[in-house]
C-alpha cells in the first residue's frame, strides 16, 4: 500500500509586507500506486507548490500528505523529482549525474556502474556515459534527469513541467518515453504541465486547478494514456473525444485567466 | 653594433610585414562588410610591425641609435655644449637671449627694491620718526650710487682698456676659430699627455648616463679649446669692477654711517638691527653687480654675436646629428663634465639595459648580493625544522635531560624529538629556489593560498547562513574598502618588515576577495539543483561538497584571478615601503641611486610575472570549469 493520500492540505504564504496568499486550499485526493496523474492549470494556481509539498521541500500550513501511510516531512529517496530545466550538475558527466544518488549512499561502485548502464539504455543514452552534461541537447539532458531520478527506484516520481522547455518534436518523443517508462516500471507519477494536450495524452487522471485560492477545479478520467501505449500519439490527438476534451479544458483555463486579469485590473 | 643590426632588422621586418599584408589583402576573398568581426582575425604580421615600432621608438628616443652609429657624437656634442655654456654667461649681458641689457635690468630691479624698502620703513609702526628719517636718508644715498656707475663720465680709463682688450680677444678667437690650424699645436709632450688622458676615459653610457668629457676628435678639440678661452674671458670680465673713486667715496660714507648707527644700537633693538642690515645688503648688491654705462659694451656685444654665428656654422655635421639623433634633448655641459639631458637620461638605451639585465641575472652578481632568481642548497633538516612546530617535543612524555655530575648531557627520547622538530640533525641537501623574484613570488603565493583556504569556506558559509552573513559582514566590509596600502604601515609595524608582515597584508587582500566571490557563488546556486540533490538523498555536507562548491567554482576562480592581480600590485608597493629583498625592493633602491636601467628592468620583470600569473590562472580556469557559461 504505497498510495499518496492528501488530506485537506492548505498552504498560506505570508509576505514580509504582511499580505497573505492562499496558495492551496483544502486539497484532498488519493493517488493509487501505479497511477499517472497530470495536473493542469493557469499560472499561479499552486501546481508547483503542491508538488513541492509532495516532495517535502515545503511543509503545508495545515493538513497532511502521506505516502504509503507515512507522513511526508522532508525530501526523501522514495520520492524522485524531475525539474523543468533538468537541474543537472553540469560539472559532472552523464554517468556521474545518473549515479549521484547511489554515490551519496556510498553504494558499491561496480554495481552502480552496471545499474547506470541499464538506465542509460532505457532512456536511450547508450554510449553517452562520459559526455559532460553541458554538451548535451535539451532533450538528452531531460533523459539524464529521468535516469538520475529512476535509478534510485523511488515509489513516486514528481515531474515539474519536465518537457516544458523542449521543442515540439523532442517533446513528442519524450512523451512516448515517459509513457514507456511508466508502463515498464509501474511507478506512481505526478506530472505538472502547462500543455493541455500533454495532460490529456499522458494522464490516467488529470486535475485542472484553479487559482486564488489554489484548488482542484475539475477532475477527468482519461483513456488516452493506455491508448498511447499502443497507438501513435499523433493519431490520438486527432481522436474526436480528445479534441472535445482539449477544447473544453482550454476554454476553462481561458476563463480562469481572464478572471485573474479582470481582478488585477480592478485591483 | 648589436643595436645597428637590430635597427636594420626592424626596418626589414616592418617593410616585409607591410608587403605581406598587402599580398594578403590581394589574395583573400574580400569581405566588403564593415563591422564583421572576422576581419580582425589573424594578423600576426601586424603584431611584428607593432612590436618593431615599439622597439624602434625605444632605440631612437633613448639615443641608442646615435650611440650605435656615431659613438663619438656624444663626446663632440659635449664640447659644443661647453662652448655654449661658456658663451651663455657673456650672452646674458646683452639682449641676445634676454629682452634687455643686464645693466638695465639690474638698475631697474635695484631702484624698485630701494623704493619698496623706503615705503616699508615709512609705514612701519615700530620705528620712531627720527629713525625712519635716518633710514630713508641712507637709502636715498644708496640710490645716488647708481648714477656713479652708469655715467660714462665716471668710467675709468683702466676699465675701458680691459673691456677693449677682452673684446679684441673675442674678435681674435672669432678669426682663429674657423681656421684649420686652430687650436695651435701643443708641444709633443703635452699632446701625448692629452691623448693618454682621452684613452683612459670610459665610453659613452658605460657608467649609466655619463658622457666622456675630454675631446676625442679634432672638431671636439677645437670647441674644447675655444670654450677654455671663453671661460677665461668671462672670468676676467666678471672680476672687473666699474668703481670710480667718487663711487667708492660715497659707498664708504654710507658704510661708515651704517657702522656708527649700529654701534649706537642696544641689543634689544632688534627691529632696527634688521632694517639696517637690509639697507647695508642693498648697497652691497649694487656694489658687486656688473653695472656699466649704456653703450660701453656695444663693441663687445657685436663681437659675441659674430662669434656665436661662426661657432654655430662650425658645428656643421655635429649639429645635424644633434637634431636627428638626439630627439627631445641634447648633451649639456656643467663645468668640466657633460650629461645627457632629455629622454636619453631617463629612457635607458636597450644595449645598456640588456647588458645590465644580464648582469643582474648572474647569480654571483644579482642585486645587493642577492641573485634575482637562482637556487641554493638547503639541508632537509632546516625545512623539517621550519615546518614542524616545536611544541611537538614539549608534549612528548618524560622530561628534558638534566646534566649529570660529570658535566655531560645524556640525550633522551624527548630531547631527540626536540632535535628533529628544531631541525638540528644531519641530512642531505636539496636545491631550493632563492632570490628577489622568488621571494616576491613566494609572498604572493603564501598570501593568496592563506586567503583562499580561509576565505572560501567562510564565504560559502556566509552565502548560506544568515548568522554567518550578519556576523562576519561588518568585519569584512569595514576593512575591505580601505586600500590595502593604507593598512601596510600598520601591518608592517606589527608583523615586521620581513615576510610575515607582507604575507599577512596579502592575506588581507585575497581574503576579502575570496569571501566575496565564494559568497556570490554560494548564493547564486540554483534552488532546483539543491532540491534535486536533496531528493537524491544527499546530506547537507554532501550538498555543500558536491553541489554548492562545484557550482561556485567559476566565481571562486574568477575571484582568485582578481586576487592575484591585487596581491601582486600590493606586494610591490609593500616592498617599496620596507624590506631587504623582493622585486619592489630592487626598484626602490634603484630609484634612490637613479639607476634608470634597473628601474626599467624591474618594471619589465613585474609586467612579465603579472602576465605569467594571469595566463596560468586563465589556463587553470579553462581546465577546471569548462562548463562555465554553458550550464
């Protein structure tokens, strides 16, 4: 039982001026083991805050979030994280980046080397082990980041707009890779994204969040992720149901954005 | 000789490079776009031209070309300078290079002086009217002596004859000077003596800036002899006094009056004493000045003008050499000696400079008995004794040995340890570097290393911790803005003029720079990298060691580069202040003795070492942080 359970999580930030920002309000959800959840929303809706709380970088103002029954109160190895820009250590080679976690745990270097090779195979970076990471392209850097996270065998993988900075073609390839890894490893994944298409394509479930205060606005159950494992992603995008859902969510987010703009104009 | 070859090489290099540049322009695909940075690529041949121009300017302005092609020119110019110098005192009498006659100027000035003094006395609140009247009267009498000097009526026959005689001597010299047989040949014995003396004198520049003063050529001898004659004429002229008995009578009258008055003064009448002394001085000045009636010296003036023209014409080729090869200056004479005056004085000749540089580099010569950079054999025991602290022996078990009753001392374990840590044992020797340059280098290295070792951890700590930042900020920010040299007097007084003081000063310099750069590096670490490291299970120490430190390396190494430059500059100035070794010390001593060559050599060495440091660090930076700017 290693479900992620969030109960009435509230997050209130206080600025130095004394203003309070209600970043998250009464967030409750349960994520079963092996599920892939995508989170969508306009900027400022608290997506990243939620992820940071799940990762243990932030503590919620109230409410609890547990993984496998244990309350999260700090970063841990059982929750891996992938960042937008990769956040690779550019002074290290691909190998050194990937085995970073294992090195920190001082594991046997021979075993580690074998594991690194396997994971580089899986993410499609065979032969790049000794390349310095600053010489890699954006897509390859994200592959390294994935491998670096997965080699620690975490129960939960948190992805903060991992594909946001990639060009369209690379992005599509990486989406297939994420699906493939999800299928093969059976990990629980939370993926935050700006792209409605990506949320629909990858998520078994998708949450659309609304801002001020940050809350879950609507939940979708989606069939496309399982489809995507068999079919071509581009065909799914032309699927009628997919298009309807996409337009629905897009207009929802548009309305939210307009509401924010209106509020700001009034304020 | 070498300079001559160099001059031609430079000319060939410049012409060759320019031709090569022309050829390149013709053969290259021309890129017509102005502003394309590609156009600035390459161009080693222009580097050659630039260097050649620098060298050529140096050779030319330091008069090394003159020295190389016409080694006797300085000696000849020295003789010409002697004539000019002798002529100058005579010329000053007339409006040749001045605006008025010397006599006119003197009379004008003395009249003003007397009038000023009269006004001063009349306005003085400290003098009684009676005394004022007396003083004014005396001054008026002094003024009355002037007409006795300037009236032709009072010009004595004897004086007139002397003036005529001197004028004739000048005319005679003018007549003889251009002749081939001038100067008249000396007796064989005297001539040999003269030649002997010229052979003994050193060459031009051999002792730094001296010019051989004795004439070495025929033209030189001509000018030398003429200068002697002119000296004798001017000596005689200035010894002559235009004092008519009438003038002397009035002068004595004034003197007696002054003497009488002074005798009547009491010791406490200081103001009166001062005034009377000044009045006496005014009279004396007029007495010793060569004041003559108008037009008396007209003949002499004409003769001097004619001679000046003739001697200038006689200079001939020497004059052209002076203009072309001695830019911005010339050789000047002062009595029997000559010296360079102009850039030749402070811009050493390359030939001399390289020779002195070669001497300095010889370990046996060096500077002040210390080689510039060399090695010495040092016992390993001394190094061990220096590195190990002596308290190691103190904390060993047991007691130091006490002498026995038969007057010997038995060494025990503790005393043997003491021998080791103080370096008192036999050991083989290894070569270690030594010398001025090495000393300077070592100081910079030690100061910098200490600064890095202590500054980097503290800087990282300050970049990550609120307490550390707040606590150490005042300390660093209060001492850092003070120019390091302002600390030097204090630091050197407290820590001594030797290495400790300088190393500490350099430590202060590098410490603050390292703190600032390490701090900037630490606080510039992207949060996502730290988050990533956390979620990969790294501990705090591991994050510091494996994420924050490498991430700060670019800033830290840039800081090192800045610190090296600052340390080097500070060190040289600190060595100026005090010390007995080091490249700055060398320059300071050379300055005291006006050894321009050594000054320039030290400047060059410092520049090269500074460049070496910077290039080394740049190489290290490129090697250690290739990811810089690409993260």
